[in-house]
C-alpha cells in the first residue's frame, strides 16, 4: 500500500477521535437523559415495590425478560462477523469486525443487566455467584438461571477481551499521533505496543484461539437462554427446537443491528470510503439467509405443535395466530420474513437503504418474537381459572425501550475514544478500491534469502 | 391431601382460613383486579353447560406438593426444594424473586409479593406468630401449614409417640364446613388420605404434565 | 537506552537490512523490528514465531473444566438438596457449567499468555512514532562500541532508509 493511502486511512479513522462537533454533545446529552430517566424509573421500582410494573399472576415475566433475550440475541452479531468470518478468512469483513464486536460487548452488557433488573430482590443478585457462604449453600447448578449467569459472564469476558486485543495496535496509532493528555492516556492503553514480529505473532495467535473459543460459547449462551423457557412445562415452551431456534434468531437480529450501526457510522463519521455498498450487500445476503432459517424454525415449531394438537398448546397456538395476539404475530411475520425476503431477495433493492429498512423491520420483528414467546404462553397455561392478561406499565416500557438509547450512547462514546474501524486489520487486507492502488509486493511471498547479500 | 369435589360447596372458608393462618395480606380491590391477590388456596369456579342446564363446579386448588415438581430444579438459589417429608418447601430468605418457579408451575399456585404487606391497625394483632412475614420481592405458596405439621411433630416426639392420623390439620381442612379437604400421611397406607387417594373417584390434576402431584381430587364421573 | 536504527518505507528494503545485519554477525534476538502491520509475507516477519500459547490455552481449558467439575460435584454431593426428584449430581446439567468454565479458562489463559509473552505493559524497548505512518523500523539496541560503525554502515546500505540514533554516543 502506498504511504499516501496508508496515511489517508489513518487520518480518516483517527479523525473522529480528535474532532468533536456539537452533534456529539447533543447525542450524548439526549441518550444520557433517556438512560437517566430509565435508571430513575427502575430505582422507583426497587423503592416502591415490584408492583409498579405490569407483572401479575400468572404472567410473571414480561418486558424485562423480553428485553433480556432480545439484547443477548443482538450480541451474536459480533461473534458471527468477527469470529466466523475471521476463521474462514473472508476479506470483506475487515472494516466491519470492530463495529460488530462493539455491538456484541455493549448488547451483552445491557442484556446482562436485565436478570438483575427483573429480580424481586435485586440487592441479593450476588447469590448467583458461587462463593462459600456462611449458610453453606451454593447456587443451584441445575437451574437454567445459574447456567445463564455462567454463560453470559463467560461470553462477556470473552467478547470484551476479543474486542480489546486488536484495539491495542490502534491505541498505539492514536498514541503516536497525539500529544498531551490524550497521548498519556493512549500510551497507558497501548500497553507499550511496538509492533515487533513477536508481538504480532502472539496477538494473531491469541485472536485465532479466541475466535475458535468464542464461537461455541456464543452458541451455548443463547441456547442456555432458550433453556430458561424450555425447561418449564408451559404450553409451547417445552419444545426441543428452542436451542437452535433461538441461536438462529440471535444471529438474525445481530446482523440487523450491525447493518443499522454501520449505516449510522457511515453517515456520521464520513466513512463512505470504508464501509462500501459491497459490505451492505454481503450482510444483506446474510440477512436473507437468516430470515429463511428463522422462517424454517418457526415453521418447524408450529407444525409440530399443530400436529400434537394438545389442548393447552393449541389454545396458546391460536391465541397468537388468530386471537388477541394476532396483530403482533402477523406484524412479526411480515417484519422478519416477508420484508427481508423481498428487500434482500431482489438485487435491485439490496442497497444500503434497502438493507437498513429490512434491518429495522427485523429489529422490531425479533423484539416482538421474544415477547410473543413469553407472554401468550404464560397468560394461558393449563387451568382456565388462572388465565391472565399482561398490561405493561410505564416503568417497564421506559426501562425496556431506553436500552436502545443506552446502546446508542455507549456506541457514540466508543466511537469517540477508539477508532471504529480496525486500522491495522484494514491495512493488512486486500486493498479496497477507494484506498489506493494495491501494493504489488504485499501479496508476494518474499524471496529474500537468509544470509549475506552484500 | 385429598379434596372431595362432590362435597365442596365453594363457600371459600378455606381461603379465608388460609389467609388468617399464614399471614397473607389482602391487596385491595384495585391490585386484586390487576392480578396481585395471593390466594394460596383458591376455589376455582367453572360453569358447565348452557342455560337452563347450567351446572356449577368448584375446585379448591392449592400447591400440589409435586414429587416431580417443575418449580424446584429451576430455582437458582435452592429457595424452592423438596423436604424429606415430601413437601415442596419455599424458603423466603433465600428467594431473590426471579419468578421462574411460578412460571414453571402448571397449577399457577405460586405467588409473588408485589408490595410490602401491610395490615391496618388493629388487624396486625391477628397475625400468627408461627408464620414469618414475607417482604416484597419473594415468592410464597401453600405449605400445607408446615408450621402446624412441625409443631405437631415436635409435640409427638416430646411425648415419644407417632403422629396420629388426623392430628395435623392445615387451616383449610380445619375450616371446611363440608369436610371436603382431608390431610394426612400418604406414606401410611391406612390413613384417611391414602384410602381416599385410592378411591375409584380419585384422580390427579394435570396428571399428563408429569408433575406427580400429591393432591387427589375425588368426584363422581357422571354420565352425560 | 542507546540504540541505532533505520526507518524503511517497505518490507523489501527492511528485509535487505535485516539480512545485512545478520551478515554483520547479529543474532535474531539482537535485531529489533517494528511495524504497524504484521509483515507475515516477509521472512523477517517470521522471527520469534514459536509459541506455546495453543498448549497453554488448552491447559487453561483443562483447569477450567476441573474447577467446574470440582465445584459442582463437591457442592452438590456434600450438601445434597432434593429438587424435583432429580439426582443430586447429574452430569447433564453440570455439563453446561463445565463447558462454560472450560472455555473461560481457555480464554483467560490465552490473554494472560499474550500479555506476558508479548511483554505488554512493560515499557521501554526501541520504538519510533514514525512506525505508525507506515515505516518499518529495523535496529539494534545497546550495540557494543566496536560494532556500532559496522552496524550503521549496514543500516545505511539501503538508500531509501533514514538512519537515526538514540542515546549517548
């Protein structure tokens, strides 16, 4: 790569860190305000009692658990793009990996808050941690919620490290280009990175191991989240297909979130030369594949239930398809299946705008899907006398939807302090058309012979 | 326990007695309409048939103390577990309020404390000192009046004898005017409850879900 | 720290300089190379390749597996609590905890190994901010007095480079 192109890439990707406009402050204030409102709402719930929510007998899980499953699902974006595409060496992934990994980490952080938010006594959440207590009692390792605890913590640790490791060389870049306080901060963050072959080897080996390790963890995490449902004898919950169904749904929603994030970054940080229509088209194709897969799993689940014809199951079945939840159900089907198939299936519509519209629909549809798995079943279990209707209250609505603001806030802050595209990974890959002429020597295997060549 | 549906009149005395014995607060009409009432035992009322051949059926439903309780493996803190006596125990101190147990229960007999309970004076004087008060955020349910069982067991041990059949009566069984609820030791094949459970009129609720409940419901199967 | 190094614009010139330094009698350990990207395609980019990190990751995984099995087996058998009539220690559910802690062990072992073997967090070492702009640094730290002129000649032999020195001389 020519020195000029290389410098231009570095300039473009470091500029968001050094140049701050009023829009940044406005966004932070706006999103921060929404998050602060939600925090107040939740504290009011902790203070006044859980009754301020809409949770009731027998629908004991509502918006909070929906949000939990939704955000853990979104977190699968990074693993797919970063880990899988890294392992199969897909070159087009390079500008996208960090955007994706950031979504993973923040979505996980937000999702992992919800098991605490929805607790009746959240101040005792630490009992899920296995520590030798005076009462000689440990967590119940046979409970899906304890599996959740371990799985989400493992995945969070792994994802954070997977995100942080390739950031080190980029911190070194910012360190070398800045002065004063910024220089000192990034010098500390860069951990003395010099870029010796030894360091590069270790880093790449570590990344390779992490990519291999994080994939099964990601699959296990959402499978375990699905076990929160399939381990209970609730109509339409005790389905063996929940594991793969949830994982497919997670990857689906993750790709949608990634497309939206990339489109926003492209516009706001002027990354038109780096996030190309090609990337959106490839992700759009992935979105199409996942939409088909999602449709396949839903079809499987519902057909088997239909043929089982159990009275309780069919009651819930019709509740979603024909009765009170029908409008939400069919909206979900259109958003998750029909719209992506049409928008992503027709090549002419597979533009950046098209993928973003399809992705927004998928986000809505996947949130609805989680809701429709939880609430109709719980409100209509086996004994008719104990049926109930769930009506969400302002506290839950605010907390559940402020998570989108929280995600945006974290993302905006991240993009301000870390280059959102991995500079060294971008430069090491095959050159994109916008960044200059491909370096002929880059792809060539060196013929330099070890030994004296005066 | 055995519940004889042919005797049950739906009067609701069992519900009231349970509230009194176990310090269950009433939540007010507004909250009850929003589904926050905590009736550890409830009387389910079903109308069958079309006018004028309408029939009214009552069924008291309380915690079935299932052998294969779905609420137990899912509790992350072991707050819901099985005692050697065969009861499903709910340990309020250990509960962090995930409410998974309530979702898993097919009978919907588990209740969550949505608010801190309160009793207007002087009703607080009526509280049973043998039963702990539950704070907001924990799950509670029918315990077969375990405080009565335990105190009778302790008494019997002190007197160096075994418990007699019918010596322990949960408050619902004690209050029922029709003697529809019978409590006893299912391990003793000669106890009243064991005999009633073996009755041809007996069946279990939601048996096909696989929870192996320990409450037998007796009713004549009538020809339609 | 005293050092002498050159900044070169591309991998080919850097390779030539490394060869010259080796011809001048230096071992790989004494030669410092810094780049802003992994230069896998060049021979000098293959220095210091051997690593135990894969084995250590597996070892970390084994430690994680052992601790998970130990934790679940010890706690569930020492204080057996009957839940739903299930056995006190059943391997199906404990397999999940075991899997998670195995992966956690592998991940943490990998990162710790990386930090230690890449000598991250420890400052010092020969470096020049020009590396960020795409130059490749090839140099020697603390060269002996007698060897310094020969090394400097080797570094200057490739015209496109820029040679600098650090420290007292």
